[in-house]
């Protein structure tokens, strides 16, 4: 399962979320929901929101760039 970052090319907070994961040396899959409609529908279905970034850690979806929530989810998943 791991970590997935749902983002768009023009989103500065998406860049910050990816930079944060990089700083923690956490590997992740990046999905551009601007060009992948199926992924966009999936993330809206799961979160009931249309904002990005969405960081998925295992089955936990974190909407927006929230360092504390991301870190907690990574710790609970044993990824950091």
C-alpha cells in the first residue's frame, strides 16, 4: 500500500507535501489528479473533498498539507 500523494502541477502545497516526504526519506507514488480523472474521482469519493494535496498513508487520507497528521500516519504505519 504505502504512500500516495494526489496533487496537481500548479499546487504549491502539493510541492511542500512532497518535499516534506522527501525530507523524511519516505518513498511515495505521485498521482496528478489534473490529468488522471479516475484518480480524481477516487480521491473525491474517499475524502468527500476536491482539494489537493491529499496524502494517503495506508488507508488513511489526509487532506491538505498537515505535517502533524502526515507524521502521525507515517509513524502508525511504521514508515518512519
